C-alpha cells in the first residue's frame, strides 16, 4: 500500500507497477462492452462508462482537499491519509 511509502524510490515503484496492469483497462472495457451490448445500445453504455470516469475526476479534488486537512493526525502526512481513505473507499465500493 502506498500509504506506507517512506522515500521517492518506493513511491516510483509503487506507481509504476499498477501502471503496467492498468494500461489495457480502457481498451478492455470497450471491447467487453461491445460484446455485451448490441451496436445500437453501445454508444449509450460507453457514454455512461466514460461519464463515471470523468465524473469521478470532478469530485476527487473536493474530496482530496478535505482529506488533506488530516495532516499530522495519528503521525501521518496528509498524502498518506489521502491514499488510506481512498483505498478504504475503493474496498467498500468493491464489496457492493
């Protein structure tokens, strides 16, 4: 988990590794959607998919600014709180 990183090299390693795994996410999602839906339904489904990604990008800065105010609590930096809270939110949403 990135919340426990203590130096720049560890940060780079922790960010590069997921990059390799995530590189095929959008092409794979588009391919999967094209198999599940008929051509006349596909545009609407892809628009919902991309809205979810970009809608999340519009909410993230507001959420991040609130989380970064936890700087110094329990001996953790603000960016560590950010990674920890977003990890917990992701795990919760995966359970739904």
